[in-house]
């Protein structure tokens, strides 16, 4: 398999592949000038020296970070296809680049266990309704990897239960998409829409036609808000204290998907408008952005 074919299988676009190959060719030319004839013999220090060379040419720190990212992909390819043992680009981080917070990743099996063990029964019938609603919401966070704000914007019309799907509306930060529901979710959503939601609306003295929001509060019969999400977070933290935020839950789902699917498919599943946003989560998976390299400056 060629490097180009490898990148295609990973889901990169033609434009991205051309850019990656171009940067790698620059690096290979540098290796030739340094009398490094075997690219599999390149060391961690060689990569550091190369980045020092390019940063001396006044390229931006962001560009230098892209160089490392692209060269790393090439060595990932050599590891997979040609038996290379180590990637010389691992653990190199350009200083001064703003990055996403790296979350402690929760295993997908653990997230599923949290969802399955979430209790819906309560002494107060009203609280049981709330918990039934919250469990359906939790399923969408874990099985579809939704953002909190996407969950809050869902409407009844977004459900396609006959097809076993749900439509996620796009926004400023995310792309719209249609996602498959797990079979258990279809039944839970049917029960929620036909029974639980109607009972919640009765608690607010409002008729179902008064709101089209899928998930509603009991105070106004309006859509759930950030306070609802905070309550849900506190509830699932009682089931697993390693969960620190709903963003951590989403990040863990994305990392799980990256282990199963190619980059382009995961980009679609999570609603990222730019593939670079999805690539950032590969760092969480590989844990290769955990430390700075301080041998050289300014990077």
C-alpha cells in the first residue's frame, strides 16, 4: 500500500493528501541534505533538528505544528506497512499553540455501564418522570456523542423513529447530520414521547401543542437548559466519579469512534465542520501531546 492509498483509507480529502505529501517531501529533501539515506533510521532528535531548521526560516508555530503532524502521519504509515517500531515524532509539542483540553478518556464500556445503570425509579413519581427523561438524554450523549447544546435544541420533528434515526440540526459550531439510533433507544424514545413527555407537560399545565421541544423542563414547559445538563452531570457522577464533565463524555465517545472508523466518517458522526477538529482527538487517543520539548526555542 502506498502512502497516498493509506491516507485515502484514513478518510483524508484530495486537498489534504496533497498538502501532507508536500510537507513530507520537504522533510525527505532535508534528510538528503543531512546525509540521512534511510528514513527509517530518523531519530527523535533528527525531528527536533528539522523543526529547528524550519522555525529558523520564520515560519509560524502553527505551521511548524502542522509539519510535525504531517510527518508523524508518514511514520504511522511506515509502522503499519513496513514494520517500523517507533514513531520519531511522538511526544513532540510546539510551544505557544493553543490546543483543546486533553480529557482523561473514559472507556466506552464504562460509559455504556453508566447509561445502563442510571436509575429511573424514585420515591416521588414526579422525580421518576424526570429521571426517565434524563436517561433518554444520556443515551443520546453516549451513543450519538451529542453536544449539550445540540441536545437542548432537539425538537419532536427531528425524530425519525420508523427509520430508527434522529436528525441533528446544524449550527454555528457544528454541521447538521442524521444519526442512527440503537434499537433500545427507539423504544425508549417512543415511550418518552407517548407517555413521559405528556406527563411532564401536564405537570406544567400546558398542552403538548404549546411546545415543539423534544426535551422539556417542568417549570415552564419549555426546552431544557444548561441547569438541566448540570443536574444530569451530577447524577451520573454518583455512578462514576471519574466523569468530570459532559465534554469529557463526548471526547471519550469520539476517541472510541476513531478506533473504529476512518477520520472522515468520524468527522461526519460528530458534526465537525473542519477535519482538523476531529484530528485533535487523535492526540487524546495516542496521548502524544502530553509534554513539551524544551531543548530548542522558540518552539
